[in-house]
């Protein structure tokens, strides 16, 4: 193998090494981004679950308050006090 061929192979190997390193970096960024997205979606799901539970509790509280007000109105002869 001639010196020129060896230098050509060395340049190609160097270029391939740089491309592989670039791809590794890109894959790392994509992996990190995907992990972050998964974490965000997980947190959003927990927020939605908590919000739904709180909404249900507020609905129940409103029902109870309305029932208490109805009872008080009935006891006061429907005067609205």
C-alpha cells in the first residue's frame, strides 16, 4: 500500500470518527430530550389526575353546601335567611 493510499485511509478514518462522534452527541441530545418529554408528560398526567380529584371534591362540597342551605331555609320557614 502506498503512502498516498495510507494518508487517504487515515483521512477517511478521521472523517468517520468525527461523524460517529457527532452522531453520538446528537443521539445523546435526542435521548435527553425524549427523557425530558417523558418526565413532562408524566407530571402533566399527575397534575390532571390531581385536578380531576380536586374538581370532584369541589363538586361534592358544593352539593353539601347547597344541601346545608336548603336545610337552613326549610328550618327558617323558607324565608331565605
